[in-house]
């Protein structure tokens, strides 16, 4: 049954307070001392009169599924809908603050983070309520472009992986654009999806920043109008081609990268027409030897399908070590932490030791009592024949391309960093030769499962299971009725 599509959008600035820490471990862990550019949350509400779905794009780096669930529930309750109808995407911006559950911290930092989370919840509810009040009849269209601002970052050097760059390695350079217009073709919101870590603002910049998604949005909004929503794709193994920011002042590079991405998204968006289509070529008046193409209004249904669904995939771990080994690991990290504190080590060195000591404690607990439950969330939103799939992991670009290729819908947008974040999701081929080792010092962060407080690595087959379940969820939406 066909219905009318309605859409409304709103935004809130979500800047953190000065002094709050970022969520970095080896990098980006310094307290924020100034705001370079506003961090924002933009909320799009879509409705067919019966069903409503909410899409939220934020300039945040990470949060746990529990924290994301609390924020989704607040928005859902305000609008009288189910939690599964709310999609919350993180840009994974490394110049954003941490939330309380990121890792143990000082009492002062915990208070700042709790206060920030409370503010964030209020801001999201306010934006969602305003967007819902602003809904109006709308049409939706899509387009795709290409942008080369990313680079594959798993470089092999001296027979080991390092965090670097491989210029000749394939990446997902696609820019997916969803344009939502009023019935006259004026933009309400423009969603653009790209896969790349926002780290152009580097560890020497003690600032809060939106990184490159901020200036990318500005290009679209200043030229096209409406509000632009950046959504992070599958950038788990992709960094900016310009590298991680080195300078104290990274604004020039950040703006150039953002404008490059925004310009491509704008080029795609301006060629999406939601209210008119080319008609049959005809002569004009008494000029029979010249044919003209009139633009004709698009009539008919604006919403043929609107739905949201979600499923959970339990995650299995590789074998845990014996208790004696786990206790020895904890003892080593506890001693390392004490040594670094006593010799006045750099703050990042102490934070690494703090994180690993906390992880080692949880490793011992997992050996004694069994590993904690760990679950992948897969959410699918379908609007007409457009499907957006969100996954609560740092998904590699290859996984996103595989799911998209297996989808029955041409316009399938695969997102990582959605509804929380639980770990990197490497493919089986991305694991080290000989398997993952608990005592190895991996240079690439996607093998540092300790950073997410996982006791050990996940089973290498997890990614394959995720792909199949995501495709199942997409296919399920082909038989659901709106």
C-alpha cells in the first residue's frame, strides 16, 4: 500500500566542556582545551503517517551499546516509537570526547563524562522532537559518486603489519548520497556516506573538532541548502590519504579534505531530481528541426515502503589462556603501570598501561567465570527501495562492499559505527599468520582487541557470519509490508 512520505530535520551543537578527555589510547588522549569547530548531532525523522524512523548523525567517536541504547531509548520515548526505529551513527571523529563507559578514569573525569552524556541525551531528544514537529510531505532520491581522500592503512613492513599507508591498495571510494526534498524539490536533508577515519586533526591539537565531516557538510549546506548528515561507512582499515594530523594547527588540511569530500557529495546531490524528470523530446513551436527536452513533474506515490528491523549476532571468542597465564599477564601490567607512574612517564604511556591493566583484570575474571556476553547488532532501515544497514563495529571496507554486492537493492548503504561500538571486525584474512596471540604487541589497532576490553580476539569466522546475517536481514525487508 502506497502512502505519503514525510520528513523533518533538526540539529543541535553537542560541544563538550573544556577539560574532558578524548577517547584515544596511544593517540588523541589529551584533554580538550578549546573548541576549534562545533561538534553537532543532526536528526532526520521520516514517516509515512503510521511508521516513523529516525536517523541520527553525530560527530562522536565511540560509545558502548548500553550508552547508545539509553540515547536511542530517550529519542524513541519522546516520539512514541520503538528503540529499533532509531539509528544512531558515529562519525568516529577522534577529536570528540569519551563517554563514561569508555574506560576507568579519575573521579573528576567521570563526573565530566556523566554530565556530558546527560547533556547529549537532552540535545538528541530536543533535536528529534523539533524534527518531528517540522515534518512535511517529501520525496527521496539517491546517487553515487567517487572520492579519493582515503588510503588503505595496513602496511606491511619487515614482515609485520604497521599502521601506515598502501597507496596502490583498493579501498571503497564510493560516496553514497540520499537526498530528501520537499515536493517542490527544495532540499530538506542530504545524507552522504563515506568510509574513512576522521583523524586529520591529530594528537598535538588539544581541541574539540568535527574533523573533515564538518567542512564537508558546510559545502553542501551553503551551496544546496537544507541540513547535511555525514554517516560513517566501513572505515575500519581506512585512514585519510593525507595521514594522521601532525601539526598543532591542522585546520588547513582538515578543511581541504572536508571540502574535497563535500564537493563530490554536492556534485552527486545536485544531479538528484526528486520532483521532475526529463520528458519526451519535442520540437518547439515552428522550429521542427530542433528537439527540446521538457522537464515534467514527477507524480505518484512518495512512500511505497518504510520499515526498521534489527537482529543480534552472538560473538564467540578464541580460546582463553590458563588462569595462571592470565594472572601473570595482569601482574605484569600492574607492575608496568606502577613503574610508569613512578618514573613520570608521558601521559599517553600511563593511559595505555591503565587500559591494559584494566583489560588484564577483566581477562582474569573471564577465565574464572567465563567470557562476558558480546553481541553484534545489525539494524536495517528501508525507505522505498533504499536500504541503510548499520553495524555496531569498526567494519572493514571489504565487508561493506561484500554486503552491498549481495543485497537485492541497488541503493544499499552499509554503515559501521552504528548504535554503539564493540570492536574492530577484521576478516579471517586480516588475522596474523599463525593466529592472534594474546601477548603480541600489534601495531595496527584493529588487532588490539584489548582496546575494547575483550578478553581475547573474536573468532576469525565472525565476519563471515555477520555478512550472512546482514544479507538475511536485508532480504527479509523485501517481503515485509509497509
